[in-house]
């Protein structure tokens, strides 16, 4: 952030992320982007299993949490803009960026914007349950413009809506506009080819994910020239909920391998 930004502006940016466990002098920071319909709390449990010298920063999308009074974004570009001005306040430690599903696209575009603006790049990009941008579907069924009942049915197939939400009509009425906004952002986003990234990419996904096949995970190798690996774990689209220890172990390995590199 601009060194002359007001204290009020800085406080405003702090609303855009949640820090579950503050670390005074972190060896690294993990910036995590939620999936469609998710919020910063999606990653709260990660803080307890990450190494104590790694600080977790969980992004908060407008329309939820401390940003509940803001309208939800319906463009990936707007989510990236919110993240970009926030991430500039986190430049005092090596940064690693993680995104699950829609969050992976936001994370990817954030990294490209940092490069375009000549800012310090993250050490690595970790993407989860998301096909590579250049092979993601650009046509076919679209959820965001379906009636509420069909939108809900389509989202249930992803497996990310908790049963306690589905059993309370008031909660469904609250979450559906957020889900529709997020799906609008995701489904109207279009990939624009650029040169490959100069940072490593790690792609992870579930072996039973019907929406993201392994071949689409593997295709992330084509958008980096600095190293790539793919890890497929047991589970569906939200595999990490049952495989958290393995996911965090992968994150630790990536940080260990890259922390001292320029």
C-alpha cells in the first residue's frame, strides 16, 4: 500500500482478510482464497496445523463477514482488485498464495496482476480443485442464471453446502445471492493468454471430483516455466476437508523448498 495512505485506509484494508493466529515475525505467509460461496472462516482450522512460524491470512470476499455491508462482487477482476490493494500491506514476509476452486482463479489473476505492476511476487502458487485457466470450460451449462431451485441443486452436486444450511430456509435465502454472485464472477471470467509465470505452481485435487478431472489439474504446468507438480488425493471437490493434514504437509514442503530462493 502507498506509504502515504491514511490510517483509516489501512484499517479499511484490514477488513478484507482474517488472521486466525497472529505471528509476530513470520517466516512465511500463506494467503488463502475461498471457494464460491465461502468466506474467510473456511480456512480457520488450518491455523492450528500450520507450522507456528507460518502465518495464515484468509481473504474475505465482499458481502460476508466484516464486509457483509458491501455488495458481493460479480466479476473476478473486482475480487482481484480487492485482493491486490490488500496484499500490498503484507510485503514484510515471503508470500505463498493458495486458492480452492473459484479461489484458485482469483489467486492466479492476483499473481498476474502483481507481475504486471512490478510488485514482489509470491514464492509459489498453490491451486486446488480447479482446472487450469486455459482449459476451463467456456461453454455449456451455466449455474449463475438459473432459477433459485436449479442453482441450489447444481451447487449441491459440488458437495460444499453444509446440511445445516440446507435444512434452514432462512440460511438458504441468505447464502443463495452470495453463491449466485460468485458463480456469476466465475462463469463470466475469461482467460487471457500471457507468458508463463516465473514461480512454481502446485495443483491439488480429489480423485473423485466429477467437476475437475486430473487432466485439467495437470494442465496448470503450461502456465508456469518455474516448476510444477500435481497431487491427487482421495475425495471429491472438497477433498481437503478430509485430507487437511496431507494438504498442509504439501504446503510445508513447498515453503521449505522455495523459502530461500529469489
